[in-house]
């Protein structure tokens, strides 16, 4: 007589539908204001969500800071999706009538795509989905928390895509004399108001690069710069015309479509300005580099999937990724913040640098609650946050560089301040970051800066029009281009550069910006000062010197980097700078 084998933890999969349900931590969405036009989402409408599961093994601290890098193959094997978590999600999907997408990403992405009807999604995730019209567009929205069978909480880290409201905004601003036709067209979208007066100058991106002493005649051949876009598009004819005007060879530009995103150019009164600014700045300051643009819908799901796709893209292999979209930390759910930061940690482990615009609305990041805020993903401690300045100069000589701040004219200012979410990183411990007012926060933003004021902006071609554009959106691709040049010159990727640049304390590789503020009126924001500050970080780049400092193979840099990294986190607590 044979004895029936009892199920064990190893081979037993519980029935999710009969398990007690638990709130998915960090999934809470704030209540929305009811409107008479709101109504239930049609029960038969179909859509797809991204379920992010835990890693097979957590990344080590030395991976997250780039001290010990992994190959893509090593990452996939050691830190890809936990097979047990994948098994649980597949069983969950089957029980609740959801379908696992046939084109599910590889295990390194840790993302399971589940498709189903509104009715099935509501039952599976314990939510109520409403159709809500905002500014003429109807979105699928939810409020409150997602619930899951208890066995899935832990194995599942995030469920993205139930709510498809826009998550981020592009951080660019168009400049033009008041009443100018091009300015009127582009500024109608609310990206910036015309500058009616003041000393104005504009530069081509290579002219800005020359002022910042990028190496003359250098090539970034062999490097790929990834660019994240959540809207807009580019026209190949515009790119060809623009680079011909610069006397440069037209770069290779390729679109990768994520989650149904599209390269959809329309007119200069759109996010096309962001897309073209990013491409034209990055490619023109790093001649020879290939450009890959990852287009995805403007949702938290789309944003995170686009970054994850770029980080794990073994076909195009970007060595640096530029992001010029974001939103206040408080506009994100905790699960989305963590999921996007996790993707940035993966980039650091793989030796990929991510540059991110710090925002264009000063120390409040555009919120009106009387508090200071920083923009995310710039506030992630695993990206290079890029603030903005007003730059004056000619040739290779800078005559003036101050904090970009035109809030008094309602024309924007660099973002910057202290994170309410991410703690002070060890490499920033001696930077005199102001003390956080929120338990758990402390990361100072930005890390670095560059020309961003539209009144000292960049000449860009958008949809057959020549425009002058600024914003911290210009600084992220500028720094991405510099990193690409460094990678080509040093023969290896710079990867996660903060330990190296903070050890240098800005003295060797930066123009220290000491004049200006990023606020107007109340709340009181921040001032520039000697060394790191919450307006311009360590400063703007001295290109040739920075390339030497961030060379992972340089003995002096490696020694200083290692010593800095071993310093205990609490050895020197941050000191509040007097204001």
C-alpha cells in the first residue's frame, strides 16, 4: 500500500482566492475629488498591469554603489525574479481569470505582465476602478490600497497600471521674446512664459560643452546614450537638418517602444520639445554616440517599465541613461518610488550611469502646501541629480554662472533641497546637507548642475522650428553626453560616480557656484554657497578634469573612492548650514 505524500512548503501552492487578504504595502493612492462625470470603468474593458516580484537574492550594498559590478548574465542569474514568487503570481492569475502576457520580460526585469478585464482586475486586486475626466482626457483611476492574498505580500513588491493617470512632467522651458511667433506657439502649452526683458543669450550645445571644457575633438563612438521619454516624438528630417547646421554627422537615433508607447511627433506645442532637446543636446556634445529613445506612456507603470527596459537592454546596451521627466516625491505611491529606485540600483550594479533633471519649479517643486519638496526620480540616491544655472560666457571662458532663478517672473528655477523619502547616503555625509525635517529623509538634491536658464538656453530644432529651450531637462542630457565621452576615453563605463565626485569635494572637477537661491518669498528655500549646496550641488563640470576623476581604473580615484566608501555612515553626522 502506498502512502499519499503530504504537500510540503516546496511543492505546495496555496489557492490564492481562499487566502486571507492583506494590504500591499506602499500601494495607497490618495482619495480623488468626486465629479458628476465620474463613473464606473466598464467591466469588460481590458488592460494590462505590471506585477513586480522580489529578487532571487537582494543586491549587496557594494553592488548598489557600483563598487562591485555585475555583468548582465550574472545579474540575471543571481538577482533576477524569484522563481517561487513567479509561481505564486501565475497561480494567482489563473484563479482570478487573468492572463500572463506571452511576451513577458526576462527574469532580470522581475516584471510579470497580467492582462484581464476591469471586473477581473477589481476582484484580483481588491480595488474599485473609476473613469474620471481630467482636462478633457478620461483616465482609469483608483484610490486607497491594493489588497492581495497574504501569501503574495512579500513575493510581490508592486502592482502598477491599475491607475493610468499621468505620473510625471517634462522639465523643459521654451524661451522667446514676448510676442515672437515661435515663442507663442511653443509656450502655449504652459512649459514657460515669454521673457519680456533682461540680458538674453543662447548657445548651441557644443558651445556650452566648450565653456565647460569638454575635451575638444573627442569622440563618443562605441557608446550608446539611452533617453527616457513619456510623450512626444522626433522627426528624422529635423535631426538631419539640425546636425548639418552644426557641421556634425547625423547620429544614429533609434526608438524602442515600451508598453504601447509611440514615437509620435506632432508640433512644437507638445512634448516634442523635450524629446528633441534631449536628443540634440546629448548627441551633439558626444559626437559618435548612438542614441536610443525609450518611448512609454506617461504613467507610473510606463515610467518604471521604460527605465527597467533601458537598464536591462542587452541589444543596445546603453552605458548612460538620461531622464528629464519627474514629479514631486509626494505625487508617487511608495511602491512606485521603490520600484523605480530599484531599477536605478540595478543600473548602478551593472555599471550604468543615470542622469536626471532636478525640476524647474524651485525649492517647492511647484507644490503649494507651504513646504519645500524635491523631484523624483532625481531624489533617488542611485541617480545623478542635475540642477540648473544661468551661464554667461564666450568661447571657453565663463564670465558668470549663478543659480537659475526667475520665479519672480513666474519663469521657473532649479529644483533642489532635501528628500523626504531617501536617507542621507554615506557618500554625501560630509557635504553639509541641511538637516531633514522628516524622519527617514535626508538625501540632498542635486548632485551637479549645468546651464538651464531659458534666457541662456540652447538652440534646438523642433518640428521644423528653431527654438531656444532651457530647463533642467537640458542638463540631464548634457551630463549624459559628458559621461559618454568619459566612457569612450577611459575605455570603461563610469557607472555610479557619486563616491568619486563627492570625494573630490568639487575642488578639482567643478566650477563651484556660490551665488543665487532657488526660492522666492515663502517658504524659504535654499542658497548657493561654497562647496555642495541644495541649488547647484557640487557645481558645473570642468569636463576634462571630471573625466579623469570618474575613471574607475585611475589608481588615485580608486584609492580615494574606496577610503570614502568604507567610512561609517554615522562617523560624521550632517551639519545644518546657516542660512
